[in-house]
């Protein structure tokens, strides 16, 4: 089943590298300034097909990878970028069947990543319109079976128990430390993504007076390279900062 089929989401990439996500429909068409591509030109073609618009522009049609999907999918809130998503999977040690609590869910980039790694994810998201965007994005990737999002305030507590992992992307994760102590199984992992080091220090302080141990904070720097003929060098620009990643493990309470 390698052929592109109706109803699936494909990524169209033009000659300049511009990207568009398109859901294929029989009789549908994709419009851009370089002309129209009929969906029927793509349906039945292999993943990676090369097509031309009515105006002669070249497009490549691919099933998006998770990273490609996350960067192009509809957004409510800002998403976590692929370089950090990959690191979070390792830091949180997400595995198939792991029971993961996530808050806030935002646009669902992190949800998608953990679902793809095989986790069962329960998310709390304060804003119902973001919860709807996240659910739609997860459904577009066909990963909704192991996913549930509730429109609620995570600071008020986590209802689930015996969780394997708690993964946080909200502004005041220190308010989640005692909730996570209740909700995680012993040996469980907490991971938080935070944009500033002040917030990170506040979280680390809260963790240091909790039952969590083995706390660590890292940031992930990614430098892209320009490689064209004899010009081989780092790109002139890079994303200098996204966020800090903190993780800790729940230990047995000391008597
Ligand atoms: N990690 C997400 C982005 C999350 S953005 C992704 O990769 O797509 C942060 C989200 O936290 C926002 O959607 C915001 O509405 C939500 N949020 C903030 N405070 C919250 C709270 N107390 N409970 C639940 N969600 C909260």
C-alpha cells in the first residue's frame, strides 16, 4: 500500500522548499501562486511522487514524517520543536504502553511524539479550543486510539494514579510537583519543558524539597550546515534558544 490514497495527508514541497500539508480528496485541487495541482494527479502515485502544477511548477508529494507534520500542522499554541521532542522522549524514557500524563497539551506536537513512541497519553489542557486542535492533529496522524484530552486546569491536580511518566509544558510546573508525587508510581519520571532559566530554577527548587531525586536540566543546541558544492559551512543563522528540559525520578519517601 505504497500509493497515496484519498483522505490521507500529504506534504507538497515546491522547488524553493516551501511546504504545504494537503488532505487528498477525489476531485480536490491545491492552489498556490505557481498554479493548481489536482489531487487526482497524486492519488495512486507512490510516496515521493514528482508532479507539475498547471503552471509548470515542480512539486514533490510525500507522506510527512512526524517532524514535517509537526512543523506544518495547524497550531493553537506554540509547538515544541523536533530537536526538543526527540530529547524529551529519551529524558522521559517513553516506551510502548507507558502511561503518560501530559499538560498543557497545546497543539499536540508532544502528544503526537509520545503516541508514536507507543505511549498511552492522557492530557489536560486549559483551553478547549487548543484541546480540539490537538485532538484533530492526533487524529490526522491516526494515533487517537491511545489518546484522551480533557479540558481542565492541571494545577488543580491529576486524577490518574500509577502513571509511569508526567510530562509538562505549562508556565508553572512547580505547582505540579506534589500532584505528580501522588500520581506517579515509584520510579516514575517527571519531565518539564520551560522557556526561561528563572522558571527552571523555581522548578528545581520545588523538586529539591520533594520526593523526587536525580534531577537534571539540559538544553539541546542544533546547528544546521549549508552544504552546496564547495561551500560547506554552518548556516549563518541558527535558532539560539527554545527551552530548557528538566527531568527527575520519583523515589521512595524517606521515613
Ligand atoms: N507541548 C505543546 C505546547 C503546549 S503550550 C505542543 O508541543 O504542542 C502550553 C499549553 O499549556 C497552552 O496550550 C496552555 O493553554 C496550557 N496551559 C497553561 N496552563 C495550564 C494549566 N494550568 N492546565 C492545563 N493547561 C495549561
